[in-house]
C-alpha cells in the first residue's frame, strides 16, 4: 500500500506540494489527475525517494524503511517513455534489471513473463531499438512483475498509445493490482482513468482538491467533476 | 558482485553491438599498429646504423692491419710512393687524427620500438675521435628537419595523444545516456547508485579497450620481431602495457568526472574534448614555456665565442703550456727539440686538453643551465599527466634524455682514455723519431701498427639494463584519484540538488 | 555552443526574395550577424574560450618575441666578434688562416617569431674552414629537456591548431542545435536565405578566431620595430601580407567546415564528433604521416654512410699524374728547374687544386642530399591537398624563412662564401712564394679583402609558392565552401530530423 501523510515540498518560495494526504490500499489503482505544474511529478519523486520532502511522511508497502529504500525493495516505476537499452533485446533488458536487484531469472521465466504481457514472441530476442511504445510499456510491466513489486508508480503511461494498446495496457495494470500491488497513476487520460482506476484525486497547486470513487462515475461525469475542480481552484 | 558484473556485462554487450564502437576500436588499432610500424622502422634503421658502424670500425681496423703488414714489409714499394703521413693509418699521427675509426653505440633496450622518444634528435651511434668530444656533442642523424619539428608518428604518439580521444568517446555515454533517456530513475530503483554505475561502466569500457590495445600491440610486436620474443621482450611489453594502463586509468577518471558533471552525451563530448585539448596541448606547451622562461639556457653563440677565445688563448700560450706539459710528463720531454718547436701534430692532443681545461667554466655553466632546466621540467611535469606519460614511455623504451646523458658520460670517459692512449703513443713515437730520424714513417718512429690495442668503446651493463616502471608514472594514479574524487563530488552535488529541487 | 535562434526572426518574407534578392540577402546577413554577436556576448562559454585563447596567444607571442630578440642579439654579437677576430688574427700563412676559418650564424626573419618552423631542430652556426664542408651545429633542441618534443607554444601553434579547435567549440551547434531542438521547420519557413545566415554565423566564428591573432600582430610590430639590419628578407613586406592572407584563408576554411558539419549532422553530438575527427586527422595525423611517407619519395642516407662516402672520396688523393703534369708545365712556363725557384707558390697552387677536388666531392654528395630533401619537401606539400594544416604550415614556414628549403639556402650560401674565402686565400698564397726558406705570411690587408658573409634570403618564388601551398589552401577553402553549400541545401530540403 501507499500512504502519504501531510506531504509538503517547496522549491524556493514556491510550494509545489502542500499538505498532501493520499492513501492507496493494496489491490487498488489510484489515478492522480491534475494540470501541468500541479505537483504530480514532484509527488511521484517524493514517493520514490528521488526528492526529499520538506514535511510529511511516506510509507510504501507498510515498510518502516525510508521511501528511497522501500522503493528499491517494493516499488516499480513506469515512466511516460520506458527507457530500455536499445542494443539489448527485451529478454536481455529484463535480465539486466533483475540482476541489478541481485536476482538471476532463467531465460524461460523471462520469456513466460513476456508472453504473459502479450509481447510478440518475435520481439523477445530482438533489440529494443525497434520496439514500439506499447512494446516498451509491456517490458516495463514485466520488470514490475519480475520484481514482485508491491507498489507500482506510473507516470503518464498511456500518453502516445493508440486506443488498442491503451486498453491492453490497462488490462495489464489491472492484473498487477489484482495481484496485490498498490498502483498510483499520474495521468491526463480521463477515459483510461475512469476505466482503470478505483479511485482518483485531482491535484491542483500542490493540493488534493477532490477525490472520488470511480465506480460511482461515468467518463462524462468524471470529466465534468475534473474540470469543475480546476475551475474552483482558479 | 552480481550487480557489478551485470553492470559490466550488459553494458559491454550493448556497447559492442554499436557499429560506431567497433569502427572506433578498429580505427584505433590500425592507427596504433601504424605507429608501431613506424617505431619498428626507426629502431631497425638505428640497429642497421649500429651494425654498419661496427662493420666499418672492424673493416677499417682490418684494412689498417693489412696496410701496415704490407708497408712495414716494404716501405719503398711503388704503391706507397704518394703516402702522406697525415692520411695514413701506418703513421700514428695520421691514425689518431684522421684514420682511426671508432664508434660508440648506445645499446637498444628490448622495448625501443615502442617509443622513439628522443632517439631521433640524440643519435645512438656516434663517432669518437681522440682529439675531442665535439663530434659526439654535435652528432646528428641526417633527417628532414620537418620530421623532427613535427614529431614522429609512433606508437607513443598514438597512445599519448590519440588514445585519450578514443577512451573519452567510448565513455562519454556512461550515465549521460541514462540521464538523457530518463532511464536513470529506473536504474536507481533497482538499488544501484549512480556512482557505482559511473565507475564500474567507465572503468570496464576503458579496461576492455586498454586490454584489447595492449594485447593486439603485444601480439603484433612479438610476431613482427619489433620486440624480442624472449623474457626481456615480454618484460618490455609488460612495462609498456603497465604505463598504458596507468595512462588509461587517468583518462577514464577524466571521462568519469566529465560524465558525472554533464547532463547529456553531447555536453560530455564537448567537455571531454575541451579537457583533452587542455591536457594534451595547452598544459605541455605551458610547461615548456615556463621552463624556457624560468631556466633559460645561454645561447650557443656564446659557447662558440668562448671556444674561439679559448683556442686563441691556447695557441698564444702554446710554448709555455707545452713546457708545463713536459714538466709534468718528463718521460715524454724531447731530447733535442725545444717545446716551442715541437711539431703541431705532436702537441695537438695537448692543445685539445688545454682547450678543454680553458672551456671548463663555460661547459659547467651550460651543463648547469641544462641541468636546471631539466630539473625544473621534471618538477613541473607532475602538473601535466600527458608529460608524465610521454616521459614514462620514452624512459621505458630507453630513448629518453637521461639515459642518453648517461651514455654521453660513458663515451666521454672512453674518449678520455682513448686520448690518453694516443697521447702516450704519439709522444713515445716523437721521441723515437728524434732518435731514429727516419726519412719516412718507420717503426721506432711514428710508424704504427698496434691497431688492435687501441681502446674500444663498450657500453656498461647498467646502460644495457632496462629500468623498471618509471617512478613518476605512478603520479598518474594520483591524477586519476583526483578526478575520481571530482566525479564523486559532482554526483553528490547532483543528488543533493535533485533531493532539494 | 548553442546556435542562436534570433536569426530566424530577422529576415524578409519569401515574396520579397523575388525581385530584390541581393537586398534580402544583405538584410538577412546583417540580421543574422547582429543576432549572433548578441548571443555570443551573453554566453559565458564564448567569453571563457576567447579569454583562454587570447591568453595563450598573448603568451605565445610574448615568448616568441623574446626568443627572437635574444637569438638575434646573440647571433649579431657573435657575428661581430667573429668579424673582429678574423681581422685581428695577426700575421700568418694564408693557409693557416684558412684553417682558422670563421663561424657564420644563421639569421632569423621577424616572421620566424610567429612560425619558428624547423629552427629549433637545425643548427644555428657553421664553421667555414679549409678542406671541409661542415654541417650546421648546435641545434636548440639538443639543449632542451624533452619538453620541446611535445607541443611548443608559438603563435603558429595557436593559429594552426588551437584556433580551429576554438572554432569547433564555438560553432559546432550552429545549425545542429536548431535541428535538435526541432526548430528547423521554423528556420525553413522563415524564408531568409540560409546561405546568408550561414555566412553571417561563419563570419562571426572567423572574427572570434582572428581575435586570437591580435597578440601575434602586436608582437610582430614590436619585433619589426627593433629589427633594424637584422631582417634577412628583402621582401618582408609582401611576405607578411601573404602570411596574413594565408592564415585568413585557413581560418575561413575551418569556419566553412564547421558550418558544413553543423548543417549536415543530425545531432550536435555527431557534428562535434565529425569536426573533432576532421581536426585530429588534419592537424595531428596527416602532417606526421605525410612527413613519414615522404621519406619513401626520396630516402636520405644515414649520416654514417654519407660521411663514409665523402671520406672515402676525399681520401683518394688528387690525381698525382695530373699534378705532376701541371708542375712540369709551370716549370717550363717560368723557365726554372726547381719548384723552389718558381715565382709562384706551388703550395698555394696545390691548395687550390685540393680545394677544387674537395669541392667537387662535396658537390657530388651534398647535391643529391639537398635534392632529396627538396624532393621530400615536394612530397610533403602534396599532403596539403588533404589537410589545410599541412598547406598553411608549409606556406607559413616558407614565408617566415623557417622551413627546410630556406635552411638549405643558407647552408649553400655559407658554403659558397667558404669557397670564396679559400679561393682568395689560396690565390694570395699562390701569388707569394716562400723566400729563403721563410714561409709567406699575410696580414690584415688580406683578411680585410675577404668580404664578410652577409646573407639575405632570395626573393620569394611566387610561382612555386602558389602551386605548392597556396593552391591547395585555396582548394581546401573551395571544398569546404562547397561542402557547406551542399549541407545547407540538405538543411533546406532534407529531412527535418
């Protein structure tokens, strides 16, 4: 699970994240919405231990460790553009990242994971240089699965994906969440958020101004609520 | 350990799959082998010169023996009708001042082909004349001066000047590419710190390239005979490879520092080239300029004038100095000839010694100035890793200034012995000639046939012995350490900045 | 260095190109020029590179000027001392004076302060004595401590090696940065002639590089002011002008190459890589390889073999039969029976014959040696078509009279003077027979009759200079400009990526 309590971060005079409280339980998908500059990336940075907050606490997977250490043990991160080693194949990329964790995965197991996420077989041993964005996202998911991540952090994961790939990606995320991981997804994609997330929050000016359970809203309602939240803060 | 090995293994795998990397390494090896070829050619030419000199010396001695056998058997033979005493070996004066052929050769070390160093301006084979060291001091090989001015393209040139560019190119993407592609966060989340990524990958790339270079050069050098295929040759290769490794360590530390500071590969390439220019061209040029300014050597025109003044002085005081000479060597004093009337060929060596005595002050002044400049340069070279590497390669190959100076010192001792030997021979011959009064060159007078007893130069064992890895080369590790610390500081600063925002 | 983007906003609309092309071009050039200067002035990296470059250039110029002054002063003093020594040597047999000889010292041109060429590696003085064609001795490099074998700071190094590097630093992002930032479409749509923008940016680069030559100009002016009679060039003025023009062409070539690479490359990194590779090959590899390969064109003998060949020939006496015939002819001419009764000095005549014999031997050996060196010079010059650095290096040292050909010129002039000296001394000896067993002695009158050795370099062979150095340099500029034009065409109509 992910627990953020009273998170505050300032850059000079500007408060980028302001007393943010956010909880995501295991098995849940949380969509973090908000305009550019709302503080989503900073929140993610704090969550993963890349940015030191000025105030507040972050707990990942119930671990007493610092966010940085807990993230190493329990978290996986999929950026907007999953950066793979271009000259290594999909299998080699996964193998490499796992070895960095100190684990050796047999090639068969990696291939099984790649098959599970739907990466075409002909791409498994092909250099990542030729992978599409969707294929890279799939490799990112495999790394999260292979790591056994209990926290999955996504940053604009469906940006640039075609609708089919976007749907496929969403299913995989659902699968990961159903496996017990807490997923937080920073996104502008309201449609995917509505389809995928259990809950969503709107971050504006570093504050969480609204939160909804998405099972209660359809896409149109979500959009109206979202825009209404932005207008209220303007 | 598994993490470190993974960082190395997969990074090298990805690197070697890049066509550009393979082309770069291939081009580097070709350039290195061309340099080795040039060094080998120079070394073989020097060896050929030494052999030719030895053959000429032996041939001249054999010819002199043969001529002496024929002449002293029948001096009145028609073939000897036009013989002039000053142009023939059978007269000790002619032999000492013209016909004597004696060379001194600096033995080549096993690794000589690996670095030409200063061997092109300080010849390894010099003719030694009884009269003075002038022929040794002004010895020069016939070369197009542009070859000397531009410097040789040899293996040392490649390693010192071009190899760093190869290393910097290979390492410019370490960490910077991860930053550019935003892959760094994913790597950090695997529990691998940026400093480990940086030093392990930069180190592995540089080490792989260095091992490849060393192995290929070693194999070709041994196969072509550039370096002897025996224990001494292998030791020479090992010394050379050791210096290459130290030098590569320095430049990989520079690359690491650059990659730690720069956000992108482009910035790293830019900064790397700038540092290369600074270390390879600017720093050595600055050291040279500083040494020239702070420790000037007097102009040689002053030396020439001092020598001319000394010659004038010696000639003006000839009679008096000869009298002093015969006072200290009464066994050579002529019975019937006044010192002032002694022939110039008999007093010639004495005059040469008088000239040297008169020039001692000037010689010392020049030697001290050169020594001061050499010392200053050696001290300042600690500030220039490239200069350190240059000096180390030249010293390991035995083609450095210091070794040549030791050689000249041994030649000087030999030349003194040679002069003393001929002085004794000429003075006794003069006494004999006074007694016998031969109309022509004859035994008992100036006749001479002791060619085999004339001292010959032999280099000391110490001169033929290679030294170990030059001490000052280890300073390169200090420089590498400094840049390593700089890299760590840059990474810490980056982490702090990211944390604080 | 980031290219400036302000130039994009500077130009006229595409429609204006149609009738007033040149005006548009000028307008675009001026706009881009001003925008680029504005950008450069605000960029601390430009200031850093320029400051470093100027510091190096100033140090080089100062050192060079001091070195030249010192060398000229020393050689001038030594030459005067030799002259006084020769005149004041007292009465002696002319043949003794011939053996006493005189030292000659090689003069240095003012331009040699900028480009010392081979001066550091050739002898500075030569002993002119009887029976021997000596070599020049006392190379400054032999007194060095090894520092000299690395890069020696001189204005030529700054202009030939460091200035192009500075241009690469300052200009590699000229167009590549815009391509990388995705501003290429905007640049195209702007309508300003890319050639005008490129010319303006290239001109700015050139001006920055030329700024590094200012200290050299100052140094030359100062040295020239002190030179007085010490200048061994008649045509110093025209040489200096061509020297400056040559460097202008060289730096313009690099400005064009930087423009071409930046316009051609898809990323700044590949532009930098291309330029660094070109610079390394042109400045470091090709010049050395050219000199090495030139050895194959005309190999030089080893010193050992050369000296042995001369000694062997000199060792053979002058034809005794011919000498005997000459003697009998003289005896008959003067109607005497003995050499001692001749009204001429047979010893002097013998010396004349001996010198003639020796001179023929020297010519037979030194002639081919110098011819081989000249052949190597020609071979090296061919590399000027591949590397602008070789072309400018050759032109620069030739004009500064610090190249090998100039050195050989001095050596040959010194040898001619030596032969003149021997001819005059031996002729005087021949005219004055010994009397009553007393050897003839000459005095100050004869010594003064020997003209002092004053050397100036021959006027420049403009034809040779043009074909050997200037033409390759200009061709290099042409090729660089063509590459720049082709790259700009690609920039205008090729892929935006």
